[in-house]
C-alpha cells in the first residue's frame, strides 16, 4: 500500500515539474527579454503571414513583406517585443500570432495536451502493476509441476542412492 502511495506521489511530483516547465520557466528571463531591443528574426518567429497562413520567416507573399516592413518600422521607433506584438495584433488581428493567446477558448490549446498526458500517466501508473502481477501469476501457473514417481521407481532410486552414501 505504501509503495502505491509513494509511486503516486512521485508521479504527481513529476507531473507538477513538467507543468511548471511548460508554463514558461522563471519570470526573470521574461523581464530581461522585454528590456532588450528586439530583432526582426526574433519577432518574426512569433508571427504568421495573414494572407498565406505560413510562419512569417518562410512566407513569400506581398503581405508578408508588408508585415516585415511594419515590424522594421516599429523596431526603429524603439518599441519592445511585447509592444510590437501588441501593435501587430492591433494592425492585423489575432490571426497574425503564431501561438494563440492563453485566455478564453484558446486556453484549451494549452490545457488539453497536459490533461491527456496526465490521464495517460495515471492509467499507466495503475495498469502496469496489475499487468505485472498477472504476468507473474500466469508464469507460475504455466510452470511444469514436478513429475510424480512411480512407487517402484522411487524405491529403486532410494536403493541406488544408499549405495553411494556409505
């Protein structure tokens, strides 16, 4: 029983660690990134072309060129990455973002994979020990039983062994 509790606690700890990792890491890294002057390639990776629906770094349409020019203008004005992303959403709509914002219905995009992962881990945590027990039990059941000796053979074996004893 304590083994199951320990296994469940370990699984919960690993799951919580994974959730914190997926949540974005330490907030200090985000604050330093906001104060640095962004580059076009850094911002492009977070955006999509609104016309061809491809990531902005690989898009080859006129609309993609227009979006890049707008980003260059905002960088020249000294805006930070969050300000530029906000301006891009105001100019082109939420479809310009490569990752949907994590609020409202879009939050399901981030939550559903974690829920599926947690359910899968829980199923494995409960079914694997049962499968192992069944496998061990069936292996014991299939093990051949010791052959029964005929009483005459048993008597002859005892006689032959007595010759070697002494």
